[in-house]
C-alpha cells in the first residue's frame, strides 16, 4: 500500500522541542501558542506591559510603549538594509528603530538625535548613506543605522569581546564603543536599553513581514492554480503589446508579461498606488526614468499602456540578464524581485531577499503565469502582428486625472517598432529543476527553493521533501515537505529542523519518483 503524505512525508516531531521551549515566549508575544502556560503569561504581562492594539499580549517598554508594526512602506528598506552584515536581521534593525524613536521621525531620541534613526549630528555626518541625504528621509535613516550597527559589530569582534556582537553594537550606539571595550561587554549603564532592543527583536521576529510562511500539510496542500482564482482575462486592447513585449528575449514570455501586469494593476491603466506606482505596469517615477530613459518623449509615459508594457518587457529582460549569474535556474524570478525592490537588494542577498512579503508577491505572479500560459492569444508560436495595436477604447484609456496623460495612440510609441522574429515553440527547460540561491542558512531562518517542470510532468501533488543525509526517501520520514503548485514557482521552508546538512528532493505526484535533486543545504 502506498505511503500517504501524512504518514511518511511530514515528520510530526520535527522541531517539537524547539516549539515547546518557545511556547511561553510566543504566548507573551502574541503568537499562536499564546494560551500556553496562561498563568505564567499573565504574571509576565503584568510585569512588562499590557496588550497590543489588536488585543494580543505584547511587550511594553519601561515607559509603557508597545512595539508597533513596521510601516508597510518601510519594510523593504528595513529588510534590504539588514543585509549589510551577518549579525543584523530585519527584526533586529526594526527593534533598534522602535527602541530609539518608535518609528516616529519627529521624536527626539534620548541622546538628542533626530530623524527616524535618532542619530546626533556627528553620527549622521559619519553615516549619511549618500551625499545630500536629508535628516527627514526615512530610507536614509534606516540605511545609516544599519551601516553604523554593522561597523560597530565589526569593531566589537576585532576587540575580542565575547557574546552577541549585535547586542554589544546596540550598547555602543547608546554609550559609545570605548565603554564596551572597557567593560569587556555590555556595561550596566546600557543594559536596560539592550534588553529592550532584544525583547523588541523577538517581537518583530514573530511578525508576518519577517516570518516565513507556515510549513506543513495544512498550509501547503493548496491545489495547483489556487493563486489564480482572481486572474482576469487579458483585455483585447493589450494583447498585441503583450505579445510584442514577450518576444524581446526568450526568458520573458507573453504569459509572464501578462502575469506581471495582473499582479501589478489588474490591467488598470489609471492606477496610482500609495507607493508611487503609476499605470498598468506600476512603474514609479524613478524606475520609469531608469528603464525608459530621461529623454523619453512625453507621449512615452507610464500612463500610456502601450509604452508601459513595452518598457516592462525591456526592463525584465535587462534584469534577467544582469542577475542570471546569481542562479542556475530561472533568472526571471530574480528579475521580478529586482523590479520590485531593486537590483542592489537582490545582489546583497545573493538571490531572493529574505522577505515573506516579497516571496508572496512573486509566488502570486508565478501562479498567474500558469494561468496565462493557457491563453491561446498569447501563444509564443503565433505570428506577431505586424500592424500597430488597436487603440484602447475610451473605457480602457487613461482618464484625465493622471498627469501627464498621453494620447490614445502615440505615433512614436516603442511598440510600433518592427516586430522581432517569433521565438521557437519549444521551452529551453526540458527537464525539471530544483535550486536554491542560499544553500547555507542559519538555524530558524527561511530558505527558498525555485522549481520548474515541463507541463506534461506537472501535478498539483508534486512535492519537495527535506531529508537527512543517508536517509532513503520512501523508507525514511522526511524532515519537512511542501506541495509545489504550478510548473514554475518558489516555495519557502523555515529551517527549524536542527543544525547539520540536509538533502532536498523534488518528487512526482505524491510518490518518490525523483524529478530533480538532491540539492544539499547546510543549516548552521
């Protein structure tokens, strides 16, 4: 009788000891075990603070301040800035900001500093991230604090001071490095501040913007295509532009262009997002200038769907080419990340930045790719139209509210350039693949795998399993596993299965036929 997933794939006891040890803390911080040891939790809450704004038990500072979530428009900067050195993480950097200014840029810090990072004039002059950066620029403050912390951590290490280098660096931001060196650790004058940072870091580590998706059958057994239930049909007015943009390079297909537009705007040419995105492809003014060029004609704008779609194809092809050396699998996944967060963030991370928010966005887009691959109007084998695309109807063209608003059918649109030759009908990937850009990961951190398989081998019950070296799949339990929806996507595991080496396999159809792997990873 064939082994069932619940019996063989998932080792239910994996991480049980770790979860038990964390149960009390998770309860205090508002995690899913918050009712564990309720009496102890209530005593601790009485000692350290009240409840968070959503009613969950939370940490409070000595002055009664409860930590607040990182503002949505600052999550990207916090995550990428934390890549500056190994001792720093997103939750730790968020904790430093919370402990210093409470994410209030107008708050005055204890040392008389200004801005979101609470730096005084001397520190800001030393750590200003670029010439001309303003004290009121939140992004500049976050980067400056990250660089200062990493430099101090390096100096702590060079002074042979034991213990957690991040905690010592945090103390140095308050009392100065000489005091740390003299005390050969954290002096009493900085202890309360350091403890506050540590407690906040634990709180932020449990937040969804920093915590990877749950791993297990209940969380990962969604059927293939479940992320595309809200996918919309490509409007006819945009089909020709999407097909053209999908022939600029082999990596970026028409289905991938359509998927990105769906994820970005749901094909709305008038959308203006809170983060500055404009039009159907949601270019910000900065990314538009980067990819369209500062001398683009006025009628070539992000509000013009034809211009935006063509520029999106050019941008994704350029990013795929730049980032291809970072992966042996599909550079398009990294291009999506870079299009949202920038090339620097991807290069610093050596692959996908470790953000659940970003990974969720990419997974959604890749789910749409499968949906639009079935749209025969976008078939790469079809001949590319040679006539200019039809002008969008009045209901589909940009309204008068965005500025500038281009004419409905620009005569100089890039989309009217000669059509390139049709690409071959066969896919360059003929066999399944399984890769990770981070084969070495810290215990408890997230690790992401990219996978792909030809459509003929796709199944909603293909899955990825993690095994200890020497264990034979089918004879031994896996340490962790997840289903792999779609033909080309990513899955993320939390590496909480203990330190050591592991072999990761890509299996077929709820069985043990190996599609790809093993990929060896190291948890340290």
